[in-house]
C-alpha cells in the first residue's frame, strides 16, 4: 500500500480493571506496526501506562472519562474515525451500539473478545482462548471469527520463545508467580503463601505490574523469606528471561498464562475472575496447564526431565509463534478494503471494462459464457453511460482499478452486477464491493427500494459475498431458474 492505513486501538487499563486489555492490544500493535500506522485511544491513563503505550505506538489519544451508559461514550471516537481507518476494540463495555456507531462511519472494525456476551457487527472477532465454538457468537453475516491460540496475542519476546528449544532449567526448583498486571484481589499473596509451605521449592520469583495496589503489604511479607525475590513492571524481554530460568509458574488464567506456555514449562493456572472461565477450561483440559489445587502435590514430588519435556511438547502443539503471520494477513485484507474508493465509470474506462468482461474466469461464471466483441461492448457501454437508470461504478484501491459494479434500475428495484479484477481476487473484497456500491447507489438514487442480484449456484465465491453483504435468498428468477436470487433492502435508518 502506498500510504499506511491507520489503526486506532481502543482499550482501557488501571488498577481496578487490570491491564490485560491494554497488554494484548499492544501485543497486536507489535505485530502490525511495520505495515500500519498504530494509534492508541484510552481513557485517563496514568503516566506509566502512557509511556508504555508511546514506546510501541505512533500516537496516543487520551480520552476523558465517560461511563459506558453515557451517550457520549458511544460517540467518543467520532472525531477520529472515518472510512479510511480500522478500529480495534478490546474491552467488555464496547457493546453492539458502540460497534454500530463505528461501522456507520465506514470504518473497518475488529473486536478482541473472550466472553461473547452481546451481538457483534465487527468485520472480525479475535478470541485467543481455545475450545470456543463459533456457535457461541451472534455476529453479522460478514464477521470472521478468529478463534484459538493460533491467533494468540503474544508479545515479540514470547513469540520467539515459542519457536525455540526449551530445556529443563538447571539447579534447584524455581517457581514464578504472576497473577496479572493488577491482581485487584491479591491472589499473588495467596499463591506465595502456598509455595512457601512446599519444602522442595527453593526459589520463588514474584512478578507484579505497575497497577498492583498491594505492593507495600507484599514487600513486608517478603522480608521474612530469603528464597523470594520481587519483580515489578518487567519488560517483556526481562519477563521472558525470568520465565526461562523457572521450572514452573503459577499464573492466572489470562494472557500471562499464554506467555509462560509459549516459553514452556510446568504451568499451574488459577481462575481469578469470571471472564477467565473459558481460558481456564481450555488450558486445563488440553494439558497445557495443570489445576492450581494440584500445585502442592506435584511440586513436592519434584519435576522430572520427562514430565517437563512432555508438558513443553503439549504446549508447542498450540503455540507455534506464527500468530503474527495469520493476523497480519487478516489486517492486510481489511486495509485493502479500507482503501477501496468508488467513482462513476467514465468514457476512458471502456477498454478496461472490455478486458475485464472477457476475462476467462468472468466469462465462465456469466449467464452467457461466449466472448464479447469490442464492437458490441462499445455499443453496450455507451448505451449504459447515456441511461440515467444505469449506475456504473469503478472501485479503486490506492488508485488502482480493482472492481466494477453496475446497477440497472427499474421502478425502485436495482439489479446488481459486479466483477473483481484478476489482481484483486481471493482477497475478500467481494462483500465490501457490494456494500460500498450499494451505499454509493443510495447516495445517488435515494429512490431505490431494493437491490437484486442473480448468481450461478456453482459460483461459490460470489454466493458467499452476497451472503456476507447481508443479502437474503429470494424466489428464483423465471429467466434463470437455476441461479440464486439475492435480495437486499435498506433498513429504516438507511
């Protein structure tokens, strides 16, 4: 792309709600920032969090506080969002109304989620927890679900570890404790007390984040034990190194558990809040991690070479370090769709449309598969340009012709026909071309009451595009009884 597409990441984090949403959003920033302009929007971040965001993002938008039920909350990004942006939402307050407002402004939308609590209208939903069935989600027809650890939002240090060998650490049994960046209920102290009672555990590495509010109490507790060491607000690389030196880890069933699983080792997880239920079930049922309540029994027996290697082998099955490639491909397609601009067809487009119309793939899926003569095409083309009830548009991606869409109007019904240029096929543009074409049509001809499209049943790519664009199946057309007939009608607000 000539110009980097802008992505606005929207997440909040503090000592009350934790830092998980911000951490995993920033992990996604790391994956995308070479090809995209990444800006972070957040309500009232403290100075430490602002600095952490500025380290990886191209910019930061500091939003004023707004309660989720306030009208201005839904519209807080209005001044920053247009059809040229991609927006990534990570948080439980960005419900359907918030998403619909962003989509109404033309933005591409991605939601990071783990609770599937409300309908989604986003272009894609990322849920890195495994074992989640697509049926759990209520989505728009075009929404793509990216589920499981193959889309793990890991920071670069842990992605590298997932691809590296993982030997059993030498020396006495060393255990890491990390219950997330904030740990508002102080599970850190509870886990520490459990580990201190296990005689085989000789070293305990306690990790807390900048939002942890029990620091003074924890320091007082640690004064009495020489085998413990406190680490606060570690960088990803320093945390990775520390994990590498530990035989085992005790974590919450959150992003930190994925990071240790990517490094590899004996992992014990505890569900500390309700929204961790899905990840907790996945980690323990697959053998990636063990139940927290087995901690004392397992560590008292020690961790053998065979047990350690077996655990790491299981973890490597799920964490291969390739999630950036998978997610980058998704965002490249969204960026391409975002760059798509429609203009009216002009006389100079005659030759281009002639070549496209005679493309073998286009002819194969046409009701009349015979090649088109230039003379016939020229006559047809001029007739369409002269007809006020024929609306012809050309879609361009960064100025390069990408698709053609045509509407023939008759008594408020628009019959649609479209094709994608050969260089842009297979990039998921079909439904975007349809939706942008319809939007442009309604701007030029508000008298349109419905849009109808006919598609050969074997043209599966086009059928899927109409489905994703929200078209409904209608009764077959008598002239083409073996073709699918799709119908789209504007909603009352459109």
